C-alpha cells in the first residue's frame, strides 16, 4: 500500500460523493414543490458534501495508479463507506430529528439495499426524505450489479466468477465493447424500474408510492413509504406485481439484458436461475400449504401472502405483507432459514446466493463418493461445466466465514442487551441484506429504532460486510494488504 | 454393496449387542442389592437382547469380508444404531414408564454421550436406571475415542486425520503394536474415571454419585443423578474437580496416554490443545468478568460458575451449575455460540472441534493473502506442518454441512410446534452432542420431555449425525454407496 494508491482511492470516492451531492437536489426539489421545509436541508447538505468532495477531489488529483487487485479492494470499500457517510447527512439534519447512529444506520441500510429501518411514521413523513431513502437503495442496487458483473469476478471472490466463466460462451459476449455493456446495464435497470412503477400505479398505488416502491423493488432493497410496508396495499394485483419484479431483480443482470434487448431466454438454461426458482417455488408452496393445513390463513388469501413473503425474503428484498411473527412457529423458522438463501449472482440480491448453494451441494455429493472410492477423481460440476478448484475453495470458505460472522454478530448484539431472537435474526438479516429480522423489536412490524446505538453500529458494519461479499472487507484485516 | 458385506456388518453389531446385554446385568445387580423391582427389567432385557443377539450372530456367521471403506462406514452406523436400540429396552420396561420415543431418545443421548434427557425426578429414581444411563455414556465415550483415533483417520473424515499425521512423528508412534495401543486406551480411560470418582468422593459426593458423575465426566456426556445437575453440589471443590476432568476428557487421548504412562507433556506442544485451552480460557475470563461488571453474580461465586459453565459447554459435557438462562442476554448468546466450539480431535468431546477452527482460520488468513497476491502459492499451516488440500477441503465442507443441517433441524423442530429458541438451540446442541439447549423448555433447568415425539426423533437423529461427524452418516445417502 503506497501513498499514491491511497490518494487515488480517495480521489475516486470524492468524485462519487460529488455526484451524490448533486443527486440530493432531487429530493430537495420535491420538498420545495410540496412546500416542505426540508428542502433547505437537502440544499445545504448538497452544498456541504459537494463542496468538501470537490476540495478533496482537487487535493488528491494525481496520475492514475495501476488498477491492481489491492487498489480495487480499497476503492470498493472506500466507495461504500463514503456513500453511506455522505448519504447520512440529510438524515441527520432533516426535521425527523434522529441520532448520528440512527442516521448512519439508515444510510448504510440504503446504500447496501438492506432495508432495515430505524424510522417510524413513514406515512406522514416529508416526501423528500422518503424519496432520498428510495434513491439510496436504487443507486446502491445499481452499484451491486456493477460490483457483481465487473468487479467481483476480477477480484476472484464468490461463486459469481465461476458462473461468469460458464456464461461467457453461452451468452456469446453480448456486447463487444465494455462501455456499451455498462450503458445497457444502467438503461435496462432504469427501464425496468419505470415499467415496475407503471404497473404499481396501474394496480392502484399513488404516483409517488409507485416510483418509490419500484426503485426499492428493483434494488431488492425493501424500503417502503408506509410503516405497514405492503400490508398497506390491499389490492392483490399490487402484491403480484411486486412478486414478479422481486423475482426479475433476483435474476442475473446479463440475462435480463439479453431478454430485454434480444428476446433471448438464455437465463432459463442457467443452472443458478433454475435452482433459485426451484427453492423459491418449493418454499412458497410449502408455506402456503402449511398456512392452509394449520388453519392459520384461508388458502386464497394465504397463497398470495405466502408467495409474497417467501419471494420477499429469498430475494432479500424484505417487504412485509403481513405480520408473519403471528403465523406459527414453523413459518417463523422457515423465514429465518430463508433469510440466508439469496438470489442469483450478478443481481441486486444479497444472501448466500444460488451459485454457492449449487457449489456446496456439488461438493457434498462428490465428496461423499470420494469417501467411498478414495481414488476417484474429484470433479464438481454444474450442468456441463466443471467448477474450478479455486471457486470450490472460496465458496466453502464463504460458508464457514458467513456463519462464524453470524455467530460473532449475535454475541455482540446480545451484549448490548438485545434478546437472543433479535440478536441472531438481526445478525443474519444484516449479513444477508434482507432488512427485517424476527421478534417483536426488529420483526416485520417493528423497527431497529429501539436497539442500543452500539447494536446499530454493529449491524451497520454487518450490512457492509454482507453487501461486499465478506472478503472484500476482510482483506483489509490482512497485514499483507497494507505491506508496501 | 453386496449381501456378504451387509451380513458381516449385522454380525459385528450382533456381537456388540450381546456384550451390551451382559452389561445390563450390572445395573440389574445394583437394583437387586438396593432391593428395587427394576432388577427384573434388567435381567429380562439382558436375556431378550442377549438371546436375539446370539441368534442373529449365529445366523449371520460367514467368512469375514475385506475391511473396505464402505464396510467400515456401514459397521459404524449399524453399531451406533444397534447400541441405541438395545440400550433403549430397559428404559422402555422400567418402572419410570416412558414412551418409545422417550426411551429411544434417552438411549441415543446416552450412546452418543450427548446428555440431553427426557427424565425428571432423577434424585428419587431407582439406582439401576441411573447407573445404566451413566454406563451408556461411558461406553459411548470409549467408542468415540476409538472412532476418533482408529476409524475416522482411516475414513479420511474430519480434521482428526491431519492431526494424526502431524502427531505421528512427534509422539514417535508410542506403541509398536496396535493391540497394546488399544488396551492402553481402555486402561487409561478406566483409570482416569476411577481417579475422577475418588476425587469427587473426596470432595463430598456419595459413592454412587461419584461413580456415576466420573463416568459421564470422562465421556463428556453430562448425564447427572440429580435434576439440578451440579447445582446440587455446593462444595466448590466438587466443581473444580469437574472442571479439571472435563478439560482432561477434551484432550487428545494419545496425549493422555503419553502423559500417564511416560510423563511426557507432548500435548502442550500440540496446536489444537493450545487453541482449545486458549478459547476456553478466553471465554471463561470474558464470562466471569461480564457477570461481575453487570452485577449479575458476585465475583468469587461468579468466577467458579463462569469457568464451570464455559468448560462444560465448550467440552460439550453439558453439566449445569446454575440456571444461566437467568444471567443476561449476553451470557446466553455466548453460551449458544460456545455450543459449537468443541474440544480436541481424538477426545470424547463433540462439536466442531479445535482442529477444524485451526484449519478454518488458516484458510481464511491464507486466502485473504491470495486475494491480494493472486499468484502466491497457497499453503495453509498449523505450526510447522502444512495442511493437505484434502483436509482443508473436507474441513470447509464440514462447516457448510454443519450449519445447513442446523438450519434444516431448526425448521423441522419448529414444525413440531417448538418455539424458535428451543428449535435452534435444540438443533445445535444435538449436532454438537452438548446436551442442554436454551430457553425454558430444554434449557439448563428443563428437559426434552415436553417436546413432541416427532421432535425427539429428529433430535435423536441429529445426535447420531453429530456424533458420527456428519459424513459417516451422510455417505449412506449417496447412491454410490449402495451400488454393487
Ligand atoms: K433488502
Ligand atoms: K454431552
């Protein structure tokens, strides 16, 4: 790590912060339009962050460094940290009047598209602050796609890199030039958001609600403009639009581009998509049957609620359509376990993701055979492609690290006085970027507001860890990273 | 899998069942001595099991098969299943009058040295049945040592095989002949049990209590002769004797042999021993400080209770010295996480074990460096020895499988109507063979009795899975295992 590398990373982050500051003008204008005092908060935040960012950007100008692995790790960490810190400023000074810990928690939850919130009274909150929350998730979601498609494969982290290799021949390198590819990612993401918003509006949402929820749906984010989340909307069509777009947002983005631009259905020949749809469907059917058999909810109503809840949790979106804490013990345990599943690599979802489950099951299946025939050659396959040793290794390590961090997180949050269900489900939901936890405090009807500030810092760090796929953050702990 | 292999495995299990039947005469004689009607139950159980076992053994006599990996897997599974089923018979017919699910659960908990119990009123229970429970754990514990030292390394399962390799040059192959080695294992195990019993008696336990608790201490079993477990004994010396012998029982047995027979302290140059003692000491200090700072228990009393509780959980013994559910949320979360730690490979402890934690941390440390320097050569070391790829691979897989099974177990137990804390801590305590769970039902002051029968079958299977280090059982699910 040399000074030039650090300076360049700060430079990149400052430029990003400058753009983010200009975007604060949008909720500012909305508040001005609705005649809300908060427009001053957004204007002054924009001026302050924009000014500091410009100064820092100029001060750190230098010849660009070689884009090494280390530089990329540094930039990614610094970008999300800057994003969260800058995004917290309007929360801190707005009329909602919350603590620094609350503001930072809410900003991290936005920037990482997690959707855990410390705020209540959303229904009567100024529109600017609500829009700002949704925008954070939308920008964060876009960042996650870029991270998954372009950066993590380069860093050789996670199952994504393997499926990138697998897909490279199948998707025929859809775009010859990187910039065309990058622009189409942004374009399709925006177009899908508009389509989702139109359908929400068609199903009866107000224009403002439709735009906000479309942004947080496509980001697998889960922030709502109502305390009751999707339980506020009574039209089943609204719920089914959400279900469809939560699933779309959980598919690999490259596949969405091919589908949208070339009407090619390659996604459905992708193993990870089939596995993701498979476990989502299985859990949805299981849950709706259980709700019916146990006489918890009548089947017609229960079916929509069960599918919505499973899709919302598995895709790590985190919208609530009902207080599932009151269903029964089985459904609560099922939802807890669904929290770690996740969608596809290269999507906006968090969690462990279908790719890693495929690798885990492949390894277990193959290894059981190896125990029986010790001299058999160990090849783990997904479809027709054999999974490289490095990918198997990193994937296995991910499981060990994920659950170890969940354990440490649980102990740390419990240390602040939270009960065991809050601490454990809080740690899991943070690492998976789902949003709500379980129990009375952070469950579907609660918020993270009542937690101690210390718990909020711990969980905010957990959300960043989870969003950057653990190792992107953990490498910073390695002395080798800082060596010259 | 051919018929001869299956027949031979049944033959071995029948011979074991015959020996177990003769051992039923011991609690029978004790009941006869104390003039308790249960002696008839033990006598008739012994006759029945012994008779059936002898018949089956004769019927399955054949030329011994080649000792293949597959045959070994089959025998190990069948042995523990036979052990549990035969051991359940006296429970079923004794005056305590419990269901088949209860009897099988209690027997599995004995045979796997887990220590979860469905029984209350231990203090006034006939001595025969109490002794039978302790004997099951003692025999089970011996089985676990034999499994860990001689069988799992051959099957290449778990971190143990690596540490076996590591230790082979350091311990200088202590015994030239296998049978000498095997006899000294039994001898030292019995001698340590007698020493432990003497010290318990010296500290004020009755002779009967001392013998029972010494057997379940050395087995890391945790069955007690009192509902209140070690909270029944008020002399701190009793608690410290337990602490010392729980730690001894968690050390690699080869090291104990060298210590006992040759006064060699090689164990303390073994990485896994240092790591095990390290995290035990760390958690004990952390817990006792927290109990003091939070004004939960006064320091002198709290120190003994904290050390006892940490040692009891980490070594997967499971004795309770206090109702730690009433301490505070941090201590409860800490105990939950300590549940999966475990002792050393080649000991009677369950859980994930120090060896696997060493491998996990080594892999994470090395991989973080590999992310930064992609072309560096990846060697994971423990001390001066590099850990073979195969061991790294199997260890990583163990973590993924362990937590996946814990998740599935939680959902299944919750499905029977148990609350989330009971379901999750129940699944973890079963897979780790610790014994007690958390909460009001299965916590330190409760029993597994109030659970549904279905939950008892699930958790009994979990105890067997955990005790046989998961893969020994899971290989049976592989079609390759049953192929001809
Ligand atoms: K989310
Ligand atoms: K135990």
